């Protein structure tokens, strides 16, 4: 990793040296223009991108420095400094004015990448797809594919993005973007599993809610039916109570009548005795206990008949 970084830095410094040398070859370059460019090269070589960006903007303000070399340095300084909007504007200017430059394909690629970084995913896909079509053998081809995949991924087009990442992993195993593409593939697979689980969870949840609603409906129906059944039983019990109360009242009336009759019989017999009658039958005393036992036997027989009738009815309904 350290070697790769050093090589990259060496390439930048070498490129700067070549550009600086080429600029000094301009015989007509003014001293101010040359001085501005030299200062910009120093900042660029140090990696001081903010200062390099400022000095390069100053340098290209001179017509002597308005060339593809200086403009490419300006674009890259803006890219390294994270000034994506300014870099994109300068890419457009470069592509419109320096179509014959050796840096043209690099700027074309940078434009597509900058569009991705600015969230212009559809535009990024168009520009980078054109780059891949025009520069099939370029060393940045796999990089362009990667940012096409990233733009698709950012736009939730996971299947299309997965196909692009798969192509990078398969066709460009040595590309610096291959590990990132492999990671994205695993992310998409994981996302697919998560979405499947979420779908199953949603289905299960809906089934649970449906079952719960059905259970509550059945419970309400049961409670309603149970209430109706209880109400009917209470009504029947109340009717039976009223019947029993009526029967008790009738029995009490009968007992009272019998007592009255006995008292009347006793009075008549007493009057006959007082009148001198000799063959007056002795009154049979009223035995209330015996009379109650008789009534209870009659009620027991009547209750047994009612119970037999009920059992007979229940048996018929069960069949």
C-alpha cells in the first residue's frame, strides 16, 4: 500500500516536472505568467491543493498559460481539494476547448466521476458509459465501470449494479477497484436476504394480525352468545321461581282453608254436644306434618316427571 502511494506521488511529481518544463519552452511567456505557474507547480508538488488551486487559477488568467497542461493541473488540484463543482465546470471547459489533448480521456473520466460524487447519478452513468465505449483499452476502464455500478447502487438499481460489479471482479481481478466491487456484491446479496426476511416478516405479521382479529371476533361472538344463553337461563330460572312462588302461595291457601274447615267442624261438633246429641263422631285431629309429607311426595313425583321429560328432550336434540 505504501509503495503504491509513493508511486502515485512520484507520477504526480513527474507529471508536474514535465508540464513545468514544457511551459518554460514558450518563448513568448511573460515573466508574470511564468512566475504564477512556477508558484502553482511548487504548491502542487507539495500536495498543498488549496494553494495550488488558487495559484493555478491565477496562472490560467494569463493567456500564455491557457493551455491543456495547466488546465489539467487545475482540474486535478480541485479534485484533490474536494472542490467538485469547480472541477466539473473546468472539466466541461476543457472538453469543449482541448479536444486534441492527451489528457482528454482523463478529463472525460473525471467528469463522470465528479457527476457521481455530486449525486448526478443518471448523468454520471451516461458520461462513464460513453467513456467505456470510446476508450475500451484505457487503464481507467475498470474504474469507470465501478462508478457506473456505484451510480446504479445509489439509485437502488441493485440487480443492474450487481451485474457491473460482477464484471469487474471477473474481468479485472487485478484492478484497484476489485475489492470494493467484491464488497458491494456481498452487500447486495446481504440486502437481498434482508429484504426476503423483511417480506416474510411482513407476511407473518399480516397473518398474525388477521388471526388475532379473527380470534377477537370469535371471542366477541362467543361472549355475545354466552350472554344470550345466560339471559335465557336467567329468564327460565325466573319463570320457574315465579311458578314455585305461585305454587307455594296456593299451598298456603289450601292449608289455611283446611284449618278453617277443621275449626268449623270442631265448632259444629261442639254445638251438637251441647245440644245433647250422643252419637257425635270424635273429630280426627289435623296432622299438619302428615299433610306436608303428602304434599312433598306429590311435588317429588311431579319434579321427577319434569326431569324425565327434560332428559328425553336433551337426548333427542343430541341425536
